[in-house]
C-alpha cells in the first residue's frame, strides 16, 4: 500500500491539510474573541459559515467535477482554500473572518469531493488499500488540526490561517505537477438529483439522524473551548487527544463492531454513549478535568459513529451512490452549521451547562429518528464493498 506514485502522495498530503481545517480554529476561538472583543456566539460563526457553505456546495461538486474533470476540481478547491485562509489571517474583524471561512468551506467541498476518487484512480494496489490510505489521511488531518492550530495560535491567532495557506500552496504545486490530467465524466449530473433522492425514506432517515448527531458533534467542537478557558496550546493538545481517538476508532473499532452486532445497533450504541458523555459534561461543566475527559472520550464515540453512519447511507436508497451522498451531506452539514451558533447563544443567555444539555438532547433525537426509521434501511447489517465506499467518500463525505 505504501508503494504509491508521487501523484497519490501529493493528493494524500493535500487531504491531510484539508481535513485539518475542521479542528484548526478550535484552539483559537477564545483568543480571537478576546483580541477582537467578540462574543462566543459571534466567534462560533467561523464554524457556521464554513459548514453551511460546505453543505450547500456538496450539491454542486458533482456538477462541477463531471464537467471539468477531477484534477481541475481539485486545483480549484485548493486555490480557494489558499486565498480565503490567507484573507482570514489578514483580517481584523470577526465579520471578515466569518466571510472568508465561508469561501474556505467552498474550496474544501470542491477538493474533498474528488480527492478519494483521484487517489483510487491513481493508486497502485486494490481499491480497499486506496481507501485505507485516504482514511489514514483523514484521521491524521482531524487529529493534527487542533494541535497545529494550538501551537501556531500560541504565537498569534492569525498564524494558523497563514500556515494553512502555505501548506496548501505546497499541495497545489505538487498536485499540479504530479497528477496527470483527468477528463470530464461521461455522464453529467444534475443539481436536482440529490433532492429527488431524499424522497426515499431510508436515505431521509439516515440524513436526519446525521443532522441531529452533527448538532451534538459541533456543539462539542465549537463551544467546549470557552468553558475550558485554557491557552491555545493547551486546548490544541486536548483536542489532539480527541482527534487521535476519533481516527483510531473510525478505522479499527468501527468495522469490528459492525461485524459483531450490525451497523444500526452499533450506531445506536455509539450515539447513546455520546449522549451520556455530553450529559456528563453538562453536569460537570465547572470542572476542567471533567471537560478534558469528556472531550477526549467523545472522540471514540464520534469515530465509530462517523464511519458507520456513512456506511448506512450505502443501501439507504435505490439511487446512484454519489447522488445519495450529496443529498446526505447537504442535510447533515446543516446541523454542523446551526449548532455552533445555537450553543454559544445558550451559553451567553442561559449558562455554560445549557449548550451541553442541548447537545445531549439532539443526539437522543438522532437515536429516536434512527429507531423509528431503521426498517427502511435494507441490508443495513452488511458491510459495503470497497468500491461502494470509494464512490461515497469521493463525492465529498468527510466522515
């Protein structure tokens, strides 16, 4: 698996940097708020704008890549990330940073939508090995994001933004020179296809489950740094532990649980433990030790759930896998867009415990939705083929 062409390593490196963008701003949320005199809810919009634009953009990435080809789509996404991350670092107002994070989300969507498809196309070895390589890059990026953001953020909250721009520039140059040209797809997709796919109850069930689950996910990610009240470097280390556990369980533990108890039971178990973990943090929000333990442990439940809820999409509707994934991603990222702002407002208007109680409630709602609609998921206990996984993640599924 490690004997790959240079083009594959170039795209894999870019994947690591792209996935770093998810947790990169976590350690610098409070420093940005302190330096610019902003409230937590204002700073939380850095997540909201990023996730909202990424979700909407997932609807058009297939349209774009099927017309201009994978390589041009990758390069366009990388170029947008470079421009908007640098502009965010050069900004002096929260509003400007929020706007530039939205542009960053568009670039991320275009890049991630075609990254795995490119790796599978260019890699030597089996499709399964290509997926493992991609998932390794995903896990490394998610784990590295907070620690890079924390260490650079200890210098200045602007430094992580400029750091991403530099790293992505290297990735763009490597991709441009090492990746062969790719032609447009034979079949051009329509932006209406994902909306039609949501008419199928199975896909709608998984998508709404993911919407509520992602609200809990991003409540933890966007609000926890405020009650932690630590330095950027310290917050980075805490979320590094979270990301590392997430990466390990998504690659190794999730498949084991799926084989032993089935996809839906394993998802319900992961959601139940995650809800309990958020409730634990809601009760003990005043204890930094409890918050640290709760955040790191959450990574285990999130990793299992991310992988298995993605795989549940496979047989959720009798439509093309890329179309199903685009519809699913659009709905679930809506939760990631709403939750950061809602959690921060609750923290400001009620108390620091309220956001975690909100997270607990929405994750329980996700469990209810899945329980009610589980019979509409035919074959949910079966593990999909490596080819199906490639198709799903290639159209932009971050999980």
